[in-house]
């Protein structure tokens, strides 16, 4: 090869090498997508630094994978929040928190029956989901001792035995409920206090002091792998409470500065502007009213659990030289527990037994009683109806109803007030004087908690839909995005991984009706029948059929209950009997032997006749007797 040929060969070889290098650069760029480049620019740069190594693509892939993993690490172990009560309703508060293989329950309350639940005593949450996952549950934490937060606890603990954590007074009230159910010695009750933490598997619960209408109420900071979830419980902000223990706003602020993933806050008073008044304003009203009621017996109806109000009543009675008698089983139980645990300070000799009232003049007596909600069997209602064995209402009674009617109870309270006034008593209730203040935060206090905790997500709780919606609106006024607010329903599974929060599924949830000792045996069909009986009454048709000949030997006899008075409706009953006889006559031999078919034909025929004559549809119950 001559010199010129050699020179041309080298130029050709150099051009080929340059072309190969350019091709490799294009390969590197093609194999690193724009998304991968945005995930990790450093990884991309490392590729070009190492482009002359034997495996440049593999190195780049490893760097990109490391960058992707760093983004994934921000998504924490998912936490699920499952409300089983307390949403779109008043009461029955219960929420399950779940993470990995660990679960715990926050509160387990009851609700009082609506007017469309005849015969029902109380309503509790559906425990189906909890029972299915009993092996995962690490415990129950309770915010405070009101019935809508502890009333369902005994029914749950009969099904699954798990430890209960609460403050001292709340545990004392729970003990009374478990003792009534005969399971006190079977359950582990653990007393805790604000600022303490309770371990719940991979989660922990921190108790935070709050103010409410009962002492020893707490909110919760739930520390989870995904972040901190703050649950206020029922609360208000009282800067000078009766017991001197102010809500721990500083702790809410500390949590907010560190970062709160989600806030779950009480929505009961979300429609009310301003601030909730201090409980002390009621004490000031009591002092004025005690002067106004001088010379009369004073009767005060209030919530049995409002120990601070009872304390102020006792203080006023002592100043006026009056003795205090207590009526109502729940009131007696709560006051005895509060005295025993030191939450109620009672001077010696102030509280007297009911049987000792006759030893004192009426103007020296103060009665504290249940019945502020007009409950049919409460002490105040029985007094109003002149059905109380000890107390009869007279014009010498000065009665104070120190409570606001729970939604749905307004007509019951009004009825009691009317009956008390008919007896000549002077009645003072919330609309007239400041004899009641709420235990729930109004709008400005809700804004304060939002500002302190600065949550990423918000779930309004404890209230009907209108309360939850209004609370959501308040959060948006505070600058929270609508996308970060969840108005949930009971049974929703709300899942968060620290980055997002959404409803992902549904679990069994609803209501279980308690009637006497029966739990859950009153369902929708039974309620439907009860309402049917209440609205239209019952007709029973009795027929005797001779088995061998398959002929009618007795009846049809018609018995009416709650429909019409038979003696005053002989024409209607006579026509009904003729209709039944004609129906029996038209039945074939086989229909007479198939009693189910026969009952259906009799029911349909009589129902059509009764509706045609009265435009009413009573329940019809055919009974066939074999002779």
C-alpha cells in the first residue's frame, strides 16, 4: 500500500469511528425518555460521563431506577380511615383506623331513635366490619364520656374483647355501663391522660386536652406511617373553664408546624357564627334566676353528663341555703361517679336523699333532674304528666330547662313545657335566658383549629350533611382546595399514602336497633310492620276448616285492632264477612287444601274491599284453624 492509499485508508477509518460514536450518542438519547430525564438529570449526565465504558446503558438504567425509587419513597404505607357512624347523623360516633395489619377504634357511641322507629330504645353502629377483623384490632380509644361516644361500647365488647383507653372520668362512666351489662370484670380498662401516647401496632395515639361540656374530654393526634391525623373529638375553646383546664391550643400549633396530614374536626355547630360562650355564663344566669325564684321550689333539668353545670347548681344552692335532691337514674349514676373521682366538689350535707325532701320547706329545695330533651320516661316528663311518685308540679315551682333540644326532639320538649305551664309552674328555657351554652365549637373556633393545624387534607365529622357541608365551606374560606376535602359517608374507606387521599371502597355499615334486650332483631321489615300497625291498624280473620271434608265449619270471624271500633262499624264488618264467604265459595278444592294460597286470596279480597270502603290499608292476618 503506497503513501496516498495509506492516507486515504486512515481518513476512511477515522470517519467510520466518528460515525459509530455519533450513532452511540443517539442510542443513549433514545433510550433515556424525557420523563426519565426529568426524574433524574444527574443520572442522565452520568450516562455521558461513562459513554466510553463497556456497559453505558446498564449504568444509566441503574441511575434512573434509583431516582424513581426516591420518588416512590415519598408515598408511605397506606392508612385507611373508616367511619362507621357519626356522619350525616347526630350521634353513633365510631371510626376505625387501619394500617398494614393493625387497626384501632376511636369512640363507640349510640344514637337515640327517630320518630319512625316505634318501640326502639337506642341505635348503635353496625359492627360487622369490626367483627370480621377482630384479630387486627389493637384497642379502642375514647374521646369523652357522652352517650354518643360510649353508649355502644358494652354491645361491642360483648362481641370482641379488646382494651379500652380513656381518661379517668370517662373510664369511670364506662365502668358503670359495663357493670350494668355484667361484663366489667372481663374487659381491660386503661386510664390515660393528655400528652400521653398509646401504641396501636404501627400507629400511636396521642391524647390532647380540649374543652367540652364534660370534664376530661380529649382530642387525638394519630401518628401513622403516612403522617399525623388530628381528630378534635367534640370540642370548643373555653378560655376560662370551670375546672381551669384550658384546651391545649399550643399542642395543636406544634403539630401544625411539624406537618398535619389530615384534620377531622367536629362539625355540630358549623352553621353558627362567632364563638361558643363559656360555661361560666350559665353560672351567672343561675345566680340571677335563683334570686328570681326566691320563695319557690327550683327544679333544673339538664344533661346528666354536664358535671360542670351540676357543680354551678350546687354552688348556687349553697349560697342560697338550699338543699339539693337528684332525680333520674343516669343523673344519680353520673353524679356519684363524679364525686367519687373528685370531679364534683360537694359540701357536706348539701345533697339529700329524695325521701328526705318532706323534711324541708319547698323554698329550701333545688331538684336536679333528667328530661331536658322531653324523653317520654324521664323524671321531668313524668312530673309534667303528674305521673311521678314523689314530685307533683304546683304554681310554687320555678322550673329551668338548661339544655337545647337535640334536632328532632323539639316537639317533645315543647310538649313538656306546655304541660308544666298548665300546672301553674313558671318555666324558663334556653330561648329566654342564657341557661345553656353549647359544648361544640362555632365557626371562629373551627377556623382557629384549621389555622393552627394547617392540614393538607380535611374530613369534617360529627354532624348531619348540612353541618359537614358548611364546615367544608369554612375550610375552603381558609384557603384549602376543594380537592383536598372529603365529605364522607359511613362505611366509606378513605385511604391516604401521605401524597393523596381518596375514597377507595365501602365496608358494611349502618344501624343496629336495640329494643329491650334484643339487639338487631328489629330490622327494616319489623319496623315497616310496626309503622303499618301504628298507621292503619290490624284485622285478624279466623276460619275453621274440617280436614277430612275440606269444608268451612266455623267463621269467618273478623277481629279488629286499631282499625275501627267493631260495634260502631257493623255494616262495614258485615260486608267484609260476606266478601270473605264469597271468596271461600269461589275457591277450588285444591285451593282449599293449599292454605298459603287460600290465605293470600282471603287477604287480597278483604284488602280490596276495605280500601274501596275506607281508603285505608290495615294489616290483614288470616288464621286457619284445622278441626
